[in-house]
């Protein structure tokens, strides 16, 4: 019976999935940007200090 319902209304699972997938993707992207920022911070701060000292 559930197979019949999925065929008739396949969007039911998609609406539940997209409701939680979008914030999950946004969170993952935020964490990735923060990790890149943390890894680049020493090099960027050293370049800034070199520019100020020059």
C-alpha cells in the first residue's frame, strides 16, 4: 500500500528532505568557510604585518 502512495504522491518525501537538507548544506558550507579561514589566517596575518612594516 505504501508503494501506491509513493507513486501517487512522490513529493511527500522530497518536501521533508528539502526542509532539512537546505539548512544542513548551509551549515556545512559555513563550517567549510570557517575551516578555510582558520587555515589561511596565519599566512594572511603575516602578509598584513609585512605590509604595515614596509
